[in-house]
C-alpha cells in the first residue's frame, strides 16, 4: 500500500521524532553491542563471542551483564586489560547492526516529499546516537542542524531545552509534531510548547522502557498510533 502525506495550502510542518524505540528497536542496539564486545574478546582469545553474548543476555540489564562479564574475565584472566570501562567503550562506540522499524523509511520519504522538514530529538551520548543515526541512513531525511542530542545541547527531554533548540533552529516553522514512545519524558514539554504529540505503541512488548506507567495528563500524547505509518493519518488531519 502506498501512503501519501497531504500538504493543503502549503501548510508546512516540522515533523520531529525520537530515535530509540521509535525509529528502530533499542533492544537491537543492545544485542549488537553485546556481539561487538564478544567479537573483540574472541579476537583476543579471551572467550568466544557466543559465550560473551550468553553471559550478557542472562543478566537483568546491560550494566549488570558487563559487571558479570568483567568478573568472569578477571577470575580466568587476572591480568586482563579488558575492564568494565573498556567494554562500555566498545558498547557505546561500535557501529550498530540495526534497522529502521517497518514502514519508517517509506513514511519519512513521504513526509519529505510533501515538503515538510524532519528533526530528531534524542537523549544520549553524542557518539552513540550519531552512530545509530548513520547506521539507519537517517541523514537521507534529516538536515544536520535538525539533529538534537541531549549531550550536545546540555539538556535531556525532561527539560524544555532540546525542544526549544529545534524551534530556534527553525524560526520560520509554525507547526511542530513530535513522535515518541516514552510517556515519562517524551511529551510533557512539546505539549507545553503547543506541539502535536504522538505516542507509538509498543505492540509486542520489546521496548526498553515500559509504557504502562501512570503519568499526569500533561505528560500524555494527544494521539496514539500502533505502527509508524499511522503518523501520516495524524498529520493529514492537521
């Protein structure tokens, strides 16, 4: 099915989106990072990549997994240079093996073809988030000045800083849309700034952060969609 985005009366919009668990599945980055650590340890004859990934996956989260792995290495290789800090560096800075969510590329293309701008507002480290953006091919759709990363602008999405930064870089834009997944922090400030807010539902329970949380009304998105393509239905109503 072909989706199109209307643009009546040249009504331009800035379509801004979250990155993790919105444009792609963050768990895929996590697993990619595990394999990157495992590959390096296997190259150095410390242990097999498969064994590393199994240890990391068996922990309750990434940080505990890396601690467990570091302990395992220390017990078997007490003079090893492969510390927690070394593994975190590999994890954070590897080129991830990740893909856009189903329908995302086509939908982003429709938005651009209709004459609208696309922005990304994401929390995280600059090097990590930019590696994800490059791996996903998002520079095909987003101008560099419209990529807002919390480490680079001095404030995460629990503050108004990243949203106001996007506004300041696009002074001629009158309408802003924000698509995200996390009601704990994605929608409060764009709501307060008069943006249209849209939550992408986690339909298969794979998101890193649960959406089943109680939040005040001003933290909730104005619209809820079940797949990325549905954002076109919302924006066509505006």
